[in-house]
C-alpha cells in the first residue's frame, strides 16, 4: 500500500536550476547480493546497497536530480537536515512526489554538519516490499568545519535487514536501556488495554521479522574484511537503516569512544563497550585498534549476527577464523554524553501520551498520540508553533515497545530521559523505553509543516505520527 497523490512538477521551487546536477540518485528495482547464495530483489538507489555516500559541505548549496524508474510514486527524505518542506521528502508536509518513471530536480543548502542519511518515506502498511523495507538507504556526510575527535581514517557502516515477514507478537525487550524500571501508571494503563483486547478475542498484533542481515550490504563472512593496523584510530560512522529493528554493535576487547550522536558532536565524549541504535539513529565513534587479531564487529543477538549482522575486522599480518566474545551486560545511557543539570526553561510544553490499540486494524496494532491515530485523509496539525519559540515535548509511553521518535527538519535537545536530567545532547531520533518518559526541547526555527513520528515503520504506518505547523 503506497499512498500517493497526483505528482507535481518535476522541480522544487518555481524553476529548476540550470546546468548539471551535483549528484544524481536513481530509484529502480534491482538485485542486492548479500552473499553468493543470498541475492535479494528490492528497490535500490543507483543499483546498489547502500546508496552512494554523498559528501556535502555545510552551507554550500547542492543540486540533486532524483529519477524514479519504478511504477509507483516515491519520496526521498533527507533525514536529519534542516531543509524546506518542498525537498524534505514527506508527503505529509507537502513535499511533491517523485512521479513514477519521472524525476525531480531539487536544490537545498546542506546542514547541520555531520552524519545524516537519505531514505524512502512512504506508507507501505502491509506491503513489505516498499518503504523502508526496501533497500532505499544511503549515507550523507556533511563536512564539519572541525572534526570531532582525532582519528586516522573513517569508515561508514550501514546496518540493514532483508526479507521481512509478518509474525504475531515478539516485541524486543527494553532492558538494554539505562534505568529500565517501568513507571507504574504507564505500565498499568498499557497492560489493562492489552488484557481487555485479549479478553475480547483479539490475538497479538502483527510484528515484522527478518531472515537476512547485513552491514554495508554484505552478510558476515562475505565480502572483504575491514583491514586495520595496530594503533590506528578508526572513526566509524554508523547508520541504523532498518525499517523496524533496534541494533547493537560490539567488538571483543575493544571500546567505542562516542564523539557524535545523530551527526551532532556530544558535549562529553565517552567510551562504551556496546553501541545501541534505534531505527534511523546514527553514532560516530572512534575505536583504537590495540588488540591484534581477527575479530567480529557484530550484533549482540546471536541469531541476527549468525545470519549476517556483522563484519570482520582484520589486523595487518593476522589471519584465521574471526573471533566473537559476548561482552558483559551493559545498559545504554544517553546521559553519559551530556552535561549535568537542567537546560533553560521552554516557552511552552506539549504533553504527549503514546498508546497501542492491539490488533485494531486488520490485525495490525493501531498507535495513538493523545488518543488520536494520524490520518492521511485529515492531515490536521496537532501542535501550532510560533517561530523563534522554544518548545518542550514531554513524552509518555504507555506501551512496552521501545519507540525511536523522530522530528523532521529540526534537531532537539535531550533534557530528561528515564528520570535523569541532562543537557547539551542534540539529536533528531531518541529511543523512548517501554512504560517510560522522556523530554526533548527544540527551537521553532524552520517554518512549515513538520512531521513527528515513531521511526519504526509499522508504528508510523498505523497511526504513530503527528503534524506540527507554524502559525
């Protein structure tokens, strides 16, 4: 199911820029060879997965031609950038579709600097061949004036699953997050709703699982290893390009010095033995190569890693079977990268309650914000913003699911999560744990309709979205 309207003219603005484009992206069906015996058919950017790395310069305008060689209209979202609604790539905001067998030429000024990415932004619903279930993911790096942390070289990693299937239940546990104890009022509300649904004869709502896993389009053990030298400081730029999955990464004996979250330098770089990334989150982290050998950089989940979610790290002069050792339990805590104390008070606070209506839409869960499921038919803004004002979103999660919530065209400051106050951490996606609360602040500095949603594809497709608009 792809919701589409009649495509508009093939350019943003009143007239397309003249001359050649700086970059060209072509959307087409193709084959992704994850391994010699695992070749999947999917939609790709420029015939490959991941799509080409686009290196841009902050503040320097860029022109991009986007061709759509498929039979259905498409959207290409510039995730994490402060662009206008005409190019952001969300139909809910008013971005024109890229017509089937047509093109759009767009122009924008890249920013902020750091690790961003681009991906499809459709509403596939039960169609697991479209939207973010496809291979339409590509990294963007906007050159900063000064790199965070000293390093010898950088490597981009895009994490992605393939061959999605529907199943009943199977939610991921949320105990990998710091301070996972549930807020009892939220837990009671969520569990009461589930009990009532089950008593009414409904099964658990559909979830999505996968059979194949990859990093940079190759399953673990296939393709070339990442070759490093002892003493080398490698800056890994990691994108979770999944449609629905939360991912972890570890490498035996090595630690990650996290220097940026979602492309934004953190106030306090800190080391972690394991990285956790919600859907669409990005982490930039430096690893000092100090333990020679052949290692697996991979997901903590044995099933996922053994089915491809990993890559071999090979030190110079070392050979042999790659080694994996599961690290000690570790809870992911955003606040270790922030500054202590509260940030400045907002001009206004919006309270948001997230809830699940089990199996309410043909077996799929319906998701609501303050009791309302988003509708493409109504498209009514939930929040009205005044330019220049600072707003706080106070979010409560009355479900046991982890929600990676995303705000388009703005960055937000994480101010409170799981009972802990922090400041200075700028992001565009944050994981809100089951039966937990979080607060984020943003400045209304990019006029136009702005989409807020859970980046888990099943959740956003079935109601977990809201529009913010400027007055």
